[in-house]
């Protein structure tokens, strides 16, 4: 009887344990044949934002380095009693130099030229980069100062010079040998004003042909440079009205008396 009770109890416990295990088991994972689940939404690939192109660094404009030379060369090449001719050469083009035509300005004094003040005459060059400019209508035997201006009005700071017009030939000089001996002679020179305007000074020049030497002079002032001789007026006989005459004399020593003298007079 006891065996029967134990057997029944054992079977009952075994049945209860199996039921408990069945209830605790997890739900089975669906197999590949199970109904498909929804596919995950793909993450969109971000389109790259284009970057702006780098701004190029500006290339600086080159600075011209002008050579340390004069942009113009110029000098007096001819004068008359009423005109002055200045030849010029333009060495460089802008920005270091100038283009023709150039304007030549004449001034009455050095101070006026330095300050570009009150030009008394002007003239314009031709289109050549090397040429000449002539200014006419000037006063005889007068000094002028010249400067150049570019077409745009820019003043050349370097060229600065002077020119003198030629003197009028308003006097004539002749000489006569009044006395002669073996070692010398005496000369009388006559200086008339043959012009139409008064003279306020005169100069008489000549050149010795041998070993002549002036021992004494009267009526003038002697200036000697080698064989070249000049007598200028004294303080009392420099002013000559038209037709007026001045005279001076010379005492000369020499080893051979010349036949005569050829004199040149300038007013």
C-alpha cells in the first residue's frame, strides 16, 4: 500500500514539474520563413556643400624705379642779335622723362628763372625727341636764362642755363702808326659810332703778329691775354652818340714794326 502511495506521489510531482518548465520557457525566435518585417529606413547620405573658391591675392602694380639721370640734355647752339637757339635731347619717356613737344621759356634774370617768374619769351619745340628750339624777338647783347616745360605743364627741375644775344656792330675801329723807330712805334686808334643808337661802352680787340708789347696806353683800359689784346673805353669816353668818335693811343715796343693793325670793335 505504501509502495502504491509513493509511486502515485512521484508521478504527480513529475507531472507538475513538467508543466512548470513548459510555462517558464521563452517564446521561440521566428525563423527565416516567418513573415518579413519592415526594412529599416536608410540614413540619407549628406550631399557635400561646395566651398567657395579662395580669393586670389592681388598682384601689386610694379613701381617704376627711374634712373638717376637728367631727363633732358640741352645747351646753347646759336645766337644772333635778336635770337637764341637751344638744342635739346629727351633721354627718357614717361614716367621717368618727357614726350615732345617741349616749351622753352626765357627769363630776364637768374632769380626769375629759379622761381619760374615772369618769362619774357617762349617757344615750342617740334615733335622730335632730339631737336632745337629758337626764340626770336630778343634784345641785342642781353643775357637770358632758359628752362623747359613738358606738354602737361610739368616743369623740368634740372636744365637751367643762360645765353646772351650777340651785340650789334655799331662801332668801327681803325689804327694809324704815327711814329716808328727800330724798337717801337706809336699807334692812334679811332672808334666812331656808326650805328643809329647811342653807345654806352666800346671794346676794341686785335692780335699781335710778333713780339709786340704795349708799354703805355691812354684814352682806354688795356686787357691782355697772350697775343690777344683788348682796349675798352675809359670812364669818360664810353658813351658815344650816333656819329660820335672816341680815340685812344698806344706806345709799343717790338723788334720789328708791323705795317699796320687790324682792329675789331664791339659795342
